């Protein structure tokens, strides 16, 4: 039987050559605490306590081949939830929590909200939990994403409807007549940027949720903005998570599509990653 410290060290050694010391420490701790069902304080207070993780060798191998820790664990932390994730679903990011917080600050109780490209359901479910009496629909094209999102909704916000729809076409929004908010974190990374990204993203996360053609990187934003003009009530708001290098182009696109009161926000890293516009 190993100790907590020995298991931590094994995981840390596997992760460090790939991720560096700080991120490796976080990964090792996340796996140890989750698999051993202990708190961080328990690890600190008694690192020599006996512990066991099933299939530890397999986990170490997964780390060494860049498999994301969220897929190893089958869950990702988001807005005080532990959402189910798998390799067919994008891992929700901390920046997206900031987008959720912004929308929740701006949105009144009872709002009708549509989340396009919902993935794991993170945005839709978090908004349903934050905004009292809201009616929320999450839309995605991927059958695997729909399955995962429905399971997450069942666990955390059963009132959220998860339906199939293609963001690039005339998707429907269930039984919502008019939306107060449309939000989307769509694919936005140009294909040419793939080569600069780490294998934990490019080799494991779904390409259809990440990448767009170099010759039209705003294709999803344009399609969703146009469809949202039909779905939003007058005065309703459209929110996007965006690629930081395309912030100026996003502002221009929303102006060209007839939206007003366009607001750009930076994330916690100081990058322009969120935008809001109002239907005039």
C-alpha cells in the first residue's frame, strides 16, 4: 500500500515534463483528491496516510500521452458543479465561468435563455441555477454532447431542455417563443493555429467544437447572430465567448448585423474574450 504523498509524487513526475511544475502539481492533486475522495487539507495534514488508486499505472500512462485530466476523471469543475465530460465533449474553461457570471448579473428572473453549441451543457445549466425561474434551452449538433449535456442537466438542473440543432442553419429553440438572451461559445480557433496548440487539446478534444476554416473564422458567429435577430425579443441580448485575436472583427460583425450597445470584456488574464450586443 502506498501513501498519499507517494501517489502524488508518481502523478507529479508523470505530468511535469509535459506541463511544467505548477500545472503538474495541480493535475496530480486533482487526481489524488478525486480518486481517494479526500480534501486538500487532509492531504496537507496527513500526507503519509495509506492510500490506493485503482489502475494507477494506466492513469500515469494517460498523463504521459497528454490525455486531459478531466477526461481521466470523467468530470470537470465548472461554476460549483462537477460536470460529466468525455472525449466527445469540450472541457469547460474558467473563462466561460466569467461569461456566465456576466450574463447572470445582467439578466432578470424569469428570463428565457438559449445556449447555442452547449457541449457539456455548462453554460445552460449554470445559468438555470443562477437565474431564478429562468427557462433555458441548450442546443448542440453532436449526439455525444447531447447525451452528456442531458445527463448533466438531469443532475443539476432538470428543467433545462437539451435539444438537437445546427448552429450554422435555422436551428429551433423548443417551446421558447422569444428569447431574452442568446449565448454561445462556438468553435472559433482558425485551423492554422492548431499547430501551436498542445496535444492535450488537439489530440483529445473534439475538433468540431474547436476549429473553424481560416478563410471564414467568424462563420459560427455570423450564423448565430443572424438567427438570433429572429429569436430575440426587441432589447434582448446576444453574448459570445470569442477568440482574443478576433475581438475587433467581432465588433464589426455585430455592427454590420444591426446590433447596438456592443460591449467587449476581458477575461481574468486580460484578454478580450467576451462580447455582448443588444437587438435594437
